[in-house]
C-alpha cells in the first residue's frame, strides 16, 4: 500500500509539461491519482488525510463521484455525520448511471439515522426507492431494446472520423460518455447510435473498453463487410448470365446468316470444280489420254503436230505429195506420246490428288457449317463461361450461408455479454432497492413501537 501511495504521490506532484500531456489529460489523471490515494488512506483508516485527498478532486471531473462518496464515508468513520450529508446530497442529485450515485441514495438516509433524524431518513429512503425503481425500468428497457439485430445495426454503422472523435473527447461530458473501438487503427466505431446506448453507456463502458469485446466487434464488422461484398456480387453474376444469354441469341441471328451464306457459296464453287475435274479424270482414264496429263512443253509440241496433220490433209486434198512429211510427222507424234506415257501415272496422280484436296475442303466446309449450326443453336462456346458463373453463384451462396451463421453466432455472443453486464447492474439496483424497502419497513416499525409506548 505504501509503495502504491509513493507512486501516486509522485504522479500527483508532476506537471503536465514533464509528462507531455495536454491540460485536460493532466487534470483528469490528477483527479484519478487523488481519488486512488484517498481510498488507499481510507483503507488504512487515515480518514483525515483521506478527506484532504478527496477535496483535491474537481467537482466537474469524471472522478468526482467516487471522491464525493469516499469523502462521505471518511466523515462517517470519524462520526462526523453532518459532514457526510453535504457531499452525499450533491452526489444524490447526479445521474443514477453512476454506481457511486446509487450508493449515495442509501448512504444519505443512513447518515440521517446516525444524526437521530428518522423523519429525514425515511424521506430519503422513500426517495431512493422511487429513483431506484425508475432506474431499474430504464435498465430493463435497455436490455429489451439492445437486441441482436440492434447490436448488428450498431456495429455495422458508419465509423466516426478522427476529427469527430476528437470533438467528443474535447467535450468531455460525463453525462454522455461515448464508448468507442478502433477499426484497423484508423477508423472509429461509435457505440451510441441509439439514445439509450448514448445516455446509459457508462453501464457498458468497462465492457466496451475490454480487448475481448473490441476484438469481437472488429471481427463482426469484418464479417459484415464480407457479407455486403458477397451480396453485391450476386446481382452482378445474374447480370453477366443475362448478358451472355443475350449475346448467344444475337449470334443466332447474325453469325448463322453470314457464315452459312459464305460456306454455301464456297461449297458451290468447289462442287463445280470437283465435278469438272472428276469428269476429266474419268475421260483421261477411259481414253488413255497421255497428252492430257503431260507437261506443258509436250502438250504444246503435240498441238503443233496436230495442226501439221491438218495442214497435210488439206495439201493431200489439193493433190500434193506429202508422203515424206507424213512419215516425219508420224514419228514426231509417236515420240511425243512415248514421252507423255512415261509421265502418265504421275500426271494422273496429280489430278487425283487435286480431286482429293477438293473433297477434303468440302468435308471441312461441311464440318465448319455443322459447328456453326451447333454454336448458333446452343452457344456451346459460351457454355463453359455460363457453367463457371453458375459454380460461382453456388459458391457465393454457400459462403453467404456460412457467414450469416457466423454473424448470428458472434452477434448473439456480444449481445449476451452486454445483457449479462446490464443484468449485473439490474441486480445491484435491485439489492439497493431491497435494502431501501427493509430500511423503510424498519423505520415504520420503530415509529409504531415508539407510538405504542
């Protein structure tokens, strides 16, 4: 205890400049220090010194309630009952949000009893009874109001900016204490969206300031963000699906017509070319037409031979002797046919290969046209994308279901923490109320006994 007092007194004797704090922070810390020293002295039964420490606490500070309560009990311990009345009367006028004010409701009539003023004591007990019942109604109302849905709304509300938080801190109004939790060290969550939470937040200040509760709030906020993100993607995937369906329908109208028209025209041209080539090949085979598949030089030379034969025929008709020329021409024809015969198989193979190529091209056109028909009819090239979208939709729905369950569980856990804390306050108020009932009954009983005597 002495060591603690030593540290407290060192802090009480420091200055704001030496501690690097603002004036508001420094005086608040001084109030806490003097209050702590006062209660330590009260525990040591150094009542006179305890009163001196309590007197140094500012009446408008956050610690003034505890200081006034301690001042009164120090006076009672010295049997200076009249000295206890004034601070407790002042404390009694303050909000019953504060446990010290609640305790003062019963401490004040106790002091009157010590002064042998039963009438004043009875009046204060009855006043305490009314105030405690009213306060219990407020706590019950808060417990009923702060449902899981309300807590979710509170947690998911828009964060308070650092400037707004600074303004709240500078206001420093103890009657409207605001509990806040940090959000990633930058944003702030204000736990006072409803009037009940704002005006009665002191009941929950200790809970809200705890690391476990703040961590639970931040986790819940992350889940709510993720839930919002997934829900935002659901209509997008529906829109993408509709877009692909529209694109598939448009392709049926455009690509089918244009592509099929191009395939049909090319197929018609190739069919004509194939029929002509097929007839030519059959004719060559039937007539052993070596010259037809010979190279260009042989075909030109053979054409010259045929023209020469026609010329000889005209000369014979005119009565000219062309026997010498006929022999030479016959030899030239035979030589050309012999040369052409040497390459007949190769030349015929080239024509048949060309026919095969045409057939292959026709088969490819047919396959392509069938593929286009299938694509236009079913949109098969879009099916993988549509399937992926369906898979994503199912995955998102599964994730959303899991997140909803987790949000429900976590928010209910937070609600139970809050409700448990409020329940404890309600029990304390109920104990005070029961004590006031007993005190009133005791005073009435004493009065009746006095009258009977």
